[in-house]
C-alpha cells in the first residue's frame, strides 16, 4: 500500500536556470564553481558524496565518503584499503560519485575509474588529520565484524597508550583513491519538473569535453 507520508513529500524547484552558454568548458572548473557556492552556504557535510562500487558478482554497493581534494586528474577521498569497498575497487575500479545539495536544488553525478593516490600523498594527508582520527584509522579494521563497542574502544585505548607522546605512523592499509572521471552530469532543479541537465563526455582526442543537454 502506498505510504501517504512519503507521497506528500514533494516541493517545487525554483532555482535560476542553467544554460549551455553559462557552463564552463571544463567540467572540473564547473564543479569547482558549484562547490564554491556550496561552501559559501550553511550546508553541513558539503563535501559528502555517495560512492558507488560494484563487487565481483555485479552487485552495486553505495556509501558516503568525504571529498578531500580535487586535482587536474580527479576527485580524492581517503579510506581503509582492506574495507569492503577496497576489495571491490581492487576487482573492478569502475565507480560513480554523487553529490546532492538540496538547499541549492543541485545534483552532480561523476563516473570513472579509481586509482590509488601515491603513498606520499596519503601520508601527508594522514599527518594532517587530528590525532584521534589517526588512532581510529589504526584501530578499525573497517567493514570487518567487531565483537562489541567495548572491544573497539579498548583497541583505541591500547593504541593511544602505545603511541603516547609519539608520532602516530601512517598505516599502509589506509590511504586515498582518486576517481578519474569520464563523465559528469550537472543537474539543476527547475519549476514543473522541467529540470536542467547537462552531461560532459570527453571528445575523441580526450583533450576537451562535449556538453549535451538531457531531457529531465
Ligand atoms: C558523513 C559521512 C562521511 C563519511 N566519510 C567517510 C570517508 O571519508 N572515508 C571512509 O572510509 N568512510 C567514510 N564514511 C563511512 C562510510 O560511509 C562507510 O560506512 C565505510 O567507509 C565502510 O564502507 P564499506 O564497508 O563499503 O567499505 C562516512 C560516512 C558518513 C555518513
């Protein structure tokens, strides 16, 4: 039976429109313009993005991670290399990212392949993290069963004691991935469900991008 509480959740989108002429020829720069708008607004977890990967059986898996850096190559996040996602990425590097900023009526979809960032890059970022986050990375076997909350906190306390007054070493199992994109979509909510959608795909020589409006 349809759930009325869900069905009544609707609103109109009335953000200013998006046209091809307004879009930057580079999807990376277009993304940075939108991210600038997000960071200037009081949106929480502005850099949170859904990361979709696929396992060996073809089953997709989805989770939120935080975007930590964009480079000329792609979009970087950090995680545990031995996590469920780490195993999926080792089997199949194809992945998709999704940002949704409801306050701005905007969505961005990015598809491509994941590569590990260099160990030096991971180490530099690890060293910039708060000490407790470093200890957590050392204490958590991400995605593995754990006996109890108590067991987790005990491991954390043991690591804190072990490295008291010492630099916490960057664990090899922890590091970054960079999603190297081959497709972007920018979605702007508009009135009457006639939303603006534009996709960027690489041109034949992969030096520039084609921009195409899609039906909403
Ligand atoms: C707001 C938010 C931010 C998160 N950021 C990260 C992150 O940057 N890296 C990460 O490994 N997990 C992050 N997580 C946890 C993941 O969603 C996920 O639970 C974890 O990575 C294990 O995923 P897996 O079992 O599919 O490997 C975040 C979760 C939330 C809700």
